[in-house]
C-alpha cells in the first residue's frame, strides 16, 4: 500500500487548505452541519510508520475519503499547524497535552474522538529493577510540560522522588524535593531513549519506545492506563472548534475504531494500549476540567 507522507520541519510552511464553508452547508458525506472538508484531509501524526496507518488509509479510501498522513517528529508543531489551517486534524496527543496547549496558546482546539491510553514507563539499560537505581542516580524525562509532569508522578509512584506538596498538574522538575533518591534531567521526548546509554534510566513516551528497540514488558515502572485517574491521558483526534461537527472528520474517527485498525494499533503497542471510544461530549468535559485545573495550578 503506497502511503502519502509529508515530513514537516519547524521552518517548513505548508500550503493552506481550502477555505471552510459556512456552517449551514452540506459536508462531503452528505450530512448537513459543520464546515465542509477539503478534497484531501491532512492528518498530523507522530509516527506515520506505525502499522495502523496503512490500514486506516485504505479504509478511508473505501469510504470515499482521501487522507494524507503528515508526519511530525516534534510534539510542539502539530497543534499550531492545525490551528493555522495547515492540517485538518491531528492525532498525536492526549487530553492533558491539548489542555496545556490551549491554555498557554489561548487557543480552542477540541477533541472529537478517542483512540487509547498508553502507559508512560521508566526504562533502564543499566539496572534490572527500580531498587537497583542508586542514590543520586540520574533519570531523563520528556521536557514538554504535560509529559514532564506525568513522568514526575511515575517516578514518585515508584519511590524514586518526592514532589513538593505531593505534586500538581503544573509541577515541574523544580518541585522535586532535595530528599529525593534521584535527580531528573528534562530532554526532548525523542531524546529520552537515547539517554539510556549514559544515564541510569529514562521515562520514554510510547511513540519512541519501539523505535528505540525497547520492550514495553521490560519497563521498570509505569502509570496505570486503566485507572480513572488516567482520563486526562486519553489520546485523541483533535480538530479546530468550528469543525467539531464535521461529518467527514467524525467518519474518520469511526473508521479508526474499526477492529482491523485497532488490532494493528494494539500490535504496534505490544498490547500495552488501553483502547477508548469516548464520545466528543465526554472528551469535552474532561478537556474543560483539565484546562480549569491547569489555570488554577491544581
């Protein structure tokens, strides 16, 4: 299956898509309401090589929808690209990441569908267990705020560090108490796995685990994706607010939930993904709560 992939760098500008039509027009799928989708729906992802995407593209084509999977290697880029009209959708982030982006960028991107929750895990090439990590050991963690924050809670749950006041959604490495067993070093998410050659461990995002040759079953510690507390970490389909009811985009969410697609996603995650089918209304509630908590510093 030929796949149309477009690499994007921070300095590369994409041609803007077709202008959105008024909300009373009919979408390409024939369902009234929402803005009309362009001839090709551009979807920003991190990890376009993942097994589920060729299957998804084929099923979208069978449904009469032409999609272009646009690959990013930097988490900071897909949301601005979507907001500026260089994409129609993106699918790379969880709710808390989107909430943090919306609050800090004063944006209003929305979640229109769910995919899965993935555990965030601690790996090491030097130590076989958490107990083996020495006093004063150094752990790499992702430097984007939401995954940094989540990584800190993974390490706190593992008994490797303590956070001021137990930690909040806005805790950073500056809130790690000096009584902690280890120190943390924030690096870009794609560099965490590379740090394993020199540091005692690293908390590695799921997007980069398999590319780094890591076995998810070998993780020393991780959060629980099945826990109710993991709701902010539901990975989502994201659209501009004016496109939240677009029938074509909602159809793509439905196509992604086809068993053939999700089976490939599960295989890609080595069985670690917890699949989710939360509807847009439920996701909107979680997103608003998370945004409110971030604004409140809770």
